[in-house]
C-alpha cells in the first residue's frame, strides 16, 4: 500500500496537540497547502484496473475495516421514482488518514433516456486537518468497486473450473462484472449476456468484442428464455433494478455460484426464495441483512433466518469459520449492497496512485 503523506500548512505550529497529531499522521507542516484535485472518469481509467482494486481490497479489508467508521447510509426519496443516497465513512487509523463521503443519485427510469440509472460523486478529506484532498467522479468508481467486490467473493465461492458466465443485465455494471470475474476466474471461456432488451445485450457484446481485450472468450447475446440461460451458468451474475424475481432457484445447476448485485431496497428482488433456500448465502456486509429485498423477504417468509447467513466478505478473505466453497456440487449465493468502507478504500487507491504518479513525473 503506498504511503499516506501529504503536504499542508497549519497556523498553530507550536500547538503540542497539532504537533503530536502531525507526527502520528506523518504530515509535513512546513509546505504549502495544495489545492484539491479532480479525478475525472478518464483519469480514473488510467489509474485503476479491476486486478489492482481486487488485490487492494483483498489485502486492505481484513487489516483496516475494523478501524473504519461507517454509519448506515441515508436514503432520501427525491421523487416517486428516484432517490438520493449519502454514504459517509472515516478512518480511526493513522495508516489510513481519510474521511470520505459518496453522494449517489438513483434514477432507474434513465434507461428510457439511454442514460445510467446511477450517478455519484466522491469527496475525500484528510482526517487530521479536514482538508479537501480530492473530488472523484464516483459514477465510474462505484461500478469498479461493486464489480471487484463481486469478483473477490467469487474467487472464494465459485468453482475454480467454472467455464460459463451468465450476465443478467446489460447496463453500466455489466461490462465491469464480466471483466472483474474473468480476472479471478481465467477458466471462463463463455460469457452469455441476457437482457430484457435483446438489442442492448447485443450492443454490449459488440462493444466488448470491439475493445479486443477478452481474447479466448466467446461473448454472446441470448434471446432465449432466461430459464434456459440460467441453466447454463457456472456463475450467474445479476445487475438489475428488478422488483420481480428473475433467477428461479430450481433452474440453478449443481455447483453454480449466484451473484446478486442490483437490489438495495426491500422492494427489489433478483431471485426467488428457492434460490436463497438452495444456496449457502454470503453477504458483503451486515447492511445486506436489512436492505436486500431477497434476504429481508426470505427472513419474513421463514425461508431462512439470519443465522443461516454463512459469513461476510472479510470472513471469506480471512478463511474464518471454515467458510467458503466446500465442494464442487453445492450452490453458493453472494448478495452485495455496497458499503462506504469499500468506497473509502477504493478512493484511497485512486488518490494515492494519482499522487504517486504525479510525484514520479516530477522526478523524471
């Protein structure tokens, strides 16, 4: 992990409190304050890869997640069909001197306008001084972090010999989920994209083929029934805003891994109760227990209880409780709703990579 050292000027240089804190946080008090930087989508693409973020989360989450404070996200209904989410977090560790907040708008009807349904901005502050360090276009950062969390869980839960990846949904998350899962499961040889609009699925296939980065992988859009497509998947990933179950548990093949990304409200469901009943269920964090429609509904209907949830992402990484995939025949389910902790770690990687690149260019 790159060092977190920043240059600032504070007025109270003789204050023992400031001096001690500055030493603890490795802050240079003799330099000038640098203005906040803006990291656009284009710049973010030059700083981040799915592999680098997966590696960072795998190493950082078990180490620092316990030191990050993350209140329950605030969700405000801005219209009958849209909402605003606020996701703050801050670190208590000198090794991670950051405060961050993500502002997210959710407008699911944007698909009719050929626009993304989710837009976001992330603001990063220094936790000692409160100085604004960066403003990041978090629309793209969010799809990176969401797909990388999904793939990181798959690394522990999907079969190592998985060959067919089914992508349900063809929105902005879909290409990232495909690339992230291929990063951790190079055994995948076939990717099938299913969307309610076959044309959108076809367009995504054409786009990915045009990028020429997925050599050796057969990409196809399917206009078959969803039931037929689900039966083919060794890994089935859903990224939709559906309020009616899409994946029927009875259709999941033996040994399949089901990845549920889209829902974050009680009214949203991407799979039915049978999928939850058949699978060993894992979550990204505890918020999924109270936010995910698939789980909240299953608890209410007595399909499973909270005690049936096997573990979370940090426990998967740490190998706690002998969790993870146990054999090649069991069905596993991973439900993620996102977290401000992962947002902060993702913003850290982007910001520190940007600063390191900038410093390196000054010494060339």
